C-alpha cells in the first residue's frame, strides 16, 4: 500500500456507506433498498436481499452468491460494506479472514459484474497485528475522498484494557483514506473510547453525522451498541457515547442503518441467539424495538443473513439485479 501524508479527515457532506444511505441517485429516480450480507462463515461470498419499505426483505438470485472471495489467506467475504461513489461506481470492502493484516476490495457499476478483487494491506506495517475486522467505507464529498476504517488488535498497544475481551484481543478503530484506490494515506488510529471496540460505523441521519460502535468488552459482558455525535472529523473529536441502545443482555454486532422518510432503522445481528433484530428512531435518542415487524430471509436456518450493509439504490438497478443470474452461484 502506498502512503502519503498522515490521515486527515475533513468534516461535512459525508455520504454514509455501511451505516447509512449511500449516495442517492437522481432526485427524479425512484429508490429501493438492498442488503448486502454473508452467510455461515463467509466462505461463498456476497449475498443480496431487497426491500421496498425496509421491513420486508427477500433474497435475490435464489440465495446464491453474487461474488465468491479469492483474496486473503482464508479467502472469506465477511462483513461486506458497499458505498456508491460520485461517479456511480459501487465500492465494496470486506473482512477477508479472521487473522489477516489486510481487507478485501472490489468495485462494480451494477453489483453484478465486479472488478478483480484486491487485498488492501492496511495493517501490514504492524508485524504483530492480530486482525483487520469489519471494514467500513464512506465517501466524504467535501474532502473528495473515501474513508475506510476497521477494527484491529495490536498486542500491548493498550495494556490498560488487556484481558477485558475474548482471548488476546483488544481492539481499536483504525483508518485510511483514498481518492482512487491506488494510493492511500498512512493508517492511523481513528477511535479509542478506552475499551475494546469493534464494528464502528458513521451514520448520516437527521441532518448530522453519528458514530455507532459496539463495546466488545467480555469481562464483564457488554456487547451492546452505542451512539456518539461526530463533533469534528478533522480533529477526530466525538461527543460522549449515549447509553446502550440495543436490548439489555443481548449480544449484538454488525450494525447498519437506513433513513426512510422520518424514520431511522438500525439493523443488527444478534449473533448468539442467531437472529436479526431492528430498532427504529425518529430523533436518534429514543429507540423502539421493531424486530417483530421485520421479515428477513432464511431466519432460523443455516442460510440466515449475517451482517453487512443496508443501502439505497436506484429502482432500475434493483430490477436489473433481480433479473441477473449470479455468476458465482
């Protein structure tokens, strides 16, 4: 990975990826919703579900994979995160393995035909790093670049919280930026809340940006989702984390968000109870559990959805996707 100057993030005009709307189509063009996800351990790659209202989701392609993973040592495709760039190209990053120092990347204009997959060695400069998990990507229109961030453990880097998470893991959020996916800024620490943290997302909702994270503390168990307002991305300043928003005692991960009208819907993977859940808010403060109003494909089976990205797409693209025969299937 080429390196330029140290990471510098500019606030304003952020287009959310895995936790937001994605770059919308022309205002005159009807929108629909897609959910990019994986099943089982991510061995067979990228799956899609579609919805017209954000509540009822149906799998596309008969549940077949639209893209099989070929990069990384483990060759997995977990946590797929997709954002649409200003030229209409969709950019995807994913977790390529459990113990890797890089992440997967590919792009597409139609979500059917994909570029050659590449491994981005975002943590290769840290020889002892244990992982690079759950990468997310957003487009910062004001800065004219893509922000990519993920969770990693560098042993001994944050000794004050060693032993609070599973095994030897003690995650923090790291990030890089790119304008062209050819050169990247040097990887830098993005967010350290003072505890092991994973699955960070930047949400643009209700006219401002929010940071959504999972507290990965195991001893004592937390495993919940929390929100903090983004105060200044250039200075990496965030407001205090609000109280946990997911149900008490429920272990959750992989959040993704849609804003549909005046509703903000947050989807999460309740991985220990093996179901998908959802919360709804109209003010980003008060959250209502709407899991029972949701329909997700293959719930209760080994093919059930695992976490990924919910995002809006032009309705015409969804219709073409419905007709497509998954090349990986």
